[in-house]
């Protein structure tokens, strides 16, 4: 059965006539988070029956939701074929109030979504890689992760949040569906999440970074770098044999970046592997000429891993070295550690 969220609004207008009916359906999906076509009260009965016979409105279902002490929630979704993917609602800032009780600042959210069942890249430090690659998600399966999370948490359609393609999978290995989901998210008649609020993270597929750049979607780019020389990076990320660091840097230099934005470089820090000052020196040299922001990320331990979490001291020294030499660098706070929702901890589960 076809997934109705696989279609852009323009495509839906071609599928459903008269066009005002297509717009009504679009509103039910993206403004009211309808679970079934029967809920669409202003549609005629015969149209609802036709839609129910041809399309599904629920391409995934929640199998499990785990809430972290920091407010993050990890969702395990089952797809139509029985495979599972994980996505995470990250609470970036809690609600704040004025003395009179009026809301000063609303909650601020980021949603980390998956683009594949499993992953081909095979990074040594990532749990997703342990299950291998199964298949790409469709645009509708990507979009539905966000819709279900917004519905489950009563987040209004007009509430803006940030989307990061940093869940399971390599987004650029599924570029067509990822690009389509970016457009669906950004549709001003839908949930209207600007591409400026969407970040695509890649392990560094140079040729596809160039292809993404030519699409000029307006999204933010994040590069999972994690090492400053090819020898170490090949051990951590086998993909480096095909796309070495020099090719990634060249592709990034050609990538169109909004004047107010920076290319993000994710640097997963592992104790006694890539956490010394000599690595920080090489990193400065590598990123020369790039408007960059470096996110240092604590490696999150998991059972059976050969890598260890770095000390807070080494993280701060690494950050200070970069910042004092003019390179913008932050330490990313790990979210959802107590529910295995942090970076590198998502994986397909057999239920």
C-alpha cells in the first residue's frame, strides 16, 4: 500500500481532484496529525473509502517510548515490513515563566530522525552499524517520524523546532528521499520548518556532498569527521578509504553556506584515541579557510565497545586550544544517555 506522506503537496494536487480536496487532506495530515482517513470529517465518504483502499496514513507505529531524566524521549518505530528504526525528541530548553505566571519562553525542541534501517558505513564506534544495512526509508517514513512525535507530545503544527538527520543511517546514501522530506517539512502550507532549521549529517561522502550542494536545498551541513588523519579515520570509519579527508574538505569548500551559518564538524572524542592537543593542532590546519563550527562530542560507552569516554579535563583543554586560536568550538551536551538515545547509540531492535 502506498504511503500518502510520500507525496509533496504538488504531487497530491495531481493525485486528488478536485484540488481543494487535496488541500483538505494535506491540512488533516500536517496540521491536525490525523491517524486515519475516517477522521477527515469534511471529506465525502466515497473519497475516504478510496483513500483508505489505496494509501496508508500510518506507515509506522510506536513500539516503545523511553523518557530520559533530561526530558528527551527515544521512540522505537515499527515499519510495515516489521523492521524498526529509532528517533529522538530532544528537549533543548524547558519552558520559562515570568513572575506573574505568563510564559516567558516556550520549550525548545530538536528532533533527531533516521533515514535508513541500519547503515552501510560501518563506523567502529556506532551501534547502528552492528546490525548492517537493511534498506532506505521512503520520504513518507522519514516525515512520519516527526509527525508522530509532534502528535504524541501535543506540539502544535505552527510550533517551530529543529530537525537533525542524525539518527540511524547515512542520509546522503538516501539522498533522493531525504531531499524530498526536506521539501515536505519546509512546505509553508504544512508544518513549515525552514531548511535553515534542518541539518543533514554525513560521514563524508564527498561526491554526494557535491550533489547535495548542487540541489541548493538551503539546509545546514554537518560532517562527522572524528579524526584528523586518514590512518586513524580509516580505522574508525572504513568509508574513509573511498572518501578521504582531503576529498571531504574539498567538497565542503564548494558547498553553498548561508552567510549567517557555518558548516558543522562533528568530532566524537574517544579517550587516548583522538583527544590530545596534537589532534587539535591538525584540526585547525585542516579547517583553514572554512567557516566552521566544531562540535566536540563525548563518546558514549556501550557494552562490548573498545573505546572509552574521554575525561572532562581533556575535552575542555581541546576546546580551549581551538577557541583561543579563533576556531569556534563547543562541547555538545549528551542527551538521553540513560535511555541509550545519545550519539552513536541508536540501533534496530528485534521486538
